[in-house]
C-alpha cells in the first residue's frame, strides 16, 4: 500500500487548465441541482491529470471551494482512494498488480525489475522518467501478471509480462516510444496463447451435428382457426328476372 501522506513540498496555488475546466463543467452539470459534491472524485482525477499525475493540497482546496465542501472532506476522499497520488510521480507511473493471480504468475519478478531500474516504491528515477507502486487487482487477472502505466497518453494495461518483457517495456517508454498496450505474448486479448487446443472440431459450430426438431420446446400451443361463416345461398330469380326483395 502506497503512503497516503501529503507531499512535504506543495505548490501554493492550483488552477484547472482550460481543458480541465471544460471537463469540470461537464461533470458539474451531470448531477442534479444540489448534488454537485458527487463530482468530487472526477474533479480530483482531472486535477491529477492537470498536475502531472498527482494531486496537490491546493487543488483539494480549490475543489472544496467549488463544491462548497469542507477541505477535510475532500482530503478524506483523496487519501482514501489509492488512484489519487498525493506526491509527485515520474513521467511514467508503473503500477504493478501484486494480488494473488498476478503474484502466482510472477509479479514478484516485475517488482524486482522496478526496484533495480527505478528504485524503491514511490521514489522517482534519477532521469525523472519513472516511478512505481504495487497496487491491488486491476481486473486483468486472466492476463496475469500485468502492470498499468499512467502517463500523458492515458492509463494503459500491459499484460502477460515476465522479467524480459518488463525490461523491454521500460526500454520502450524510456526511449520515448508509445508501446502498444495489451498482452506481451502471442495471443489476442485473453484468447489462448498460440493455436487453440480445445473446441477445435468444426462440426461443433457448423450445425452439422444438429438434429431436426420435431417441435420447438415450450412453444405456445397451436390454436384452431375459427371456422369461416357459411355463405348464404343465392336467392332464386323470380319469373320476371328481378331479384325479390
Ligand atoms: S490479480 Fe492482477 S489483475 Fe487481477
């Protein structure tokens, strides 16, 4: 768990960027009148993106003023959710999932790479490029072990990593490339690695095994059509040839 203390060095002021301000207005409009405080989490997130990946105390005060909230309430939210960084981070923040599936699949090796190339968790590499943290499950367990990289490109997942591919990922980021997110092994998203080895019989899918249904189960019972009314017999013509009335 990352430290949840505020950074000692803090900027005196904070202001949302023009783009950030646009997003703030969008979120404030989203909630019914009088419920604008619900925008505290999106506003903290926008402030973090506007401030190079971390939320300074001045931003929490600005948000408190905008939402008419006590500063301590904003601080409670910011310190509770670990997605908010309370002190400066590197240009690329590497978040290594250390929860059980990733741990069993080798997240310890990824952590060792971070420790040897970046330093201890929470520290920033000498070139300012990297910092890292161990985080809880990021919901990509099927592609374990994985990391989330947060930078100016967004918050992207890199999956199916090992020591070599983790080093390669850091090399790509350090050289200014924008690595393609997703698995780092031969598979598409979470499909099997390499060729499929199960459910390969085409007849399972082409309909050739299907038997003709005699009747559709649970179909509503057929109702008999109501008999059509009998047509009245035409009246016989009178001797004058005029129809009688
Ligand atoms: S355990 Fe790592 S993504 Fe779920």
